[in-house]
C-alpha cells in the first residue's frame, strides 16, 4: 500500500519562525518604535532624510531581531568567546590605529568605519554568562575575580578612548551578570556606599572642587567639567551648561499636557542641541508633556520587567544571566539618557533606545531583543 505524504502548506512552514515571539515584549517594542518615529519626524524636520533613515534603521534592526530569535541559546553561547576576543582585539587596534574625531579615538577603518566598543555591549554579557554557565554549581571567589578581569579589560580600553557613555553601559551589563550569578551583597554595598558619600561630598564642596585651576587627578579635564557643569550649569550658560539648561527648559515648557505634536518651540526654533540624538527626550517632553514622559517611562519599565521575567523563567544559567544583563542594558540606556537630559546626570552621550537617531545603537538593540526572543522561545520549548 503506497504511503502518501502531503506537502506542508506555506503557512505550516512559516509558522515555526513566528511562534517563538514573545508577544508582550514585541508589543512594547512596537510602542517605543512608534514613539520614536513620531518624535523623529518632528525633531528632525530640517535634518534632511533623518526620519527616513531612522525608519530604515528600525527595519534593519527588526530583521536582525527576527533572525537572532531563530538561533537557540546554546548556539548563542558558542559565540561568546569569538565575539569577546574579536571585540577586545578591535579595541586594541583602535588604540593603535584608530580614527580620532573631536579629541576622541573611537573608530576604526576596516573598509568601512566602525565603532568596535559597540560590540562589547553584547559580547560582554555573552562572555560572562558563558563563564558562569561553565562553573555552575562550583562557584568560588576566584571565579568572580576572573569575571572582574574579563570585564575590566574592555572597560579600561573604552575609557582610554575616551568614551565614558559606552564604558558605563558595558560596565553595567557586565556587573549585572556578576551580580545575578550570586555575588554577595557584602561585596556590593561598600562601593555603593562609597559612591553615595562621594556624591554628597561633591555637592557640599562644589565651589571649592570646581574652582578655577582645580584639577582632579582621577578624571580627564572634560569629564571633570561635565560633572561641575551638572552641579551648576548657570556658571557657563552659553557654553558648557547650554545643553543641560536648554534640555530642562524644553521639558519644563511642555507642562502637563505638552505643546502638541510639531508644536515644540524650543525644538523647532533649534534651541535644543543634538535634538535628534542624545537630547531627543527633551523634544519629546516639550511636545507630549509630563503625561507623555510618564507613559514613555512606564513603557521602558514594562520592557525591563518583561525582560527580567524572561530571565527568571529561562531554562539554563547562561540564558538566565544573559537575559538579566540585557534587561539591565535597556534600563541603563533609558535611565542615563533621561537623567542627563533632565539635569540629574552628567552628559555622557548615551542614546534613548528606539527614539534617538543612530544606526549602530539600533542594530545593537535589535540584536539584544532577538536574544531575548530566543531565550523566551527556548523556555516555551522546554515547558512543552
């Protein structure tokens, strides 16, 4: 008796590619992408093709998200060592042969100009998650020390460029993996308390520490100036304090309800510097007001909480640590950007996820979301 095999329909063949998508996470990303397109259309009104380019970057990131979501976490783990090694090697190449712009050496020409530090935003949590996965059930203090060295090498190279913003993001991603792996609170609290004491002393003695001619040996001059400008931007309102002052004016002028889409005067009269990149949150706040800001912050918080939920339900140590670190990457991006625009953090050049213009950052975010989708899919396969 002949056996007849029915050819699967196109729907049946494509369905496995889409069934692994985490719907809550996907919806949150769509909301943020929509907010980003609206804000870019308004703030980039006289920036040529920035709105179209922003949409193109989103589509590229979406494609990367889709493809990465099809890669199981076990295969992602195999990329940890090669990606980390390549990232560190490129950072060394930047230090030796890099391209310098505006006093910073952050780029490398390999046929196309790239910024290798961006690779470490993903490679760092991958590497540390792999390290702790290999030592599951037998962690010793030495293992945490080795993880600290693995983190310190790229962070030190990025700081040397100098690129404080990217260094902070890589550091946050790496420290979150180490913390989620089981680092004791007794080791976490002392540096946190020391940082709090340092901030209090800095605020109390700001006039003396930021006086003309005083130099801090632990920071570069421009980093010291950014901190002093944060504490008192009115000292140089048309120079170093201009960014912070205009950002706060724009956010404050939006009031509760905002001035309305395309109605932002600070934005459209070009008072907000970098209004399509680092300071786009000021343009958003002016046009959509306090309620819009709260809605945007809530969306980011739900995104982070959803990523942490995926981490809690992950089937392996590697997947759990990686998802937790990716959640903290999104939190760090949003918190640092909104903080610097609002005048509570120094200006360090960190984009707002999905809102700010920038192809490299968008690709990095798409890759991170694809990994979260992959981990969520693996969890469902294990449960079924």
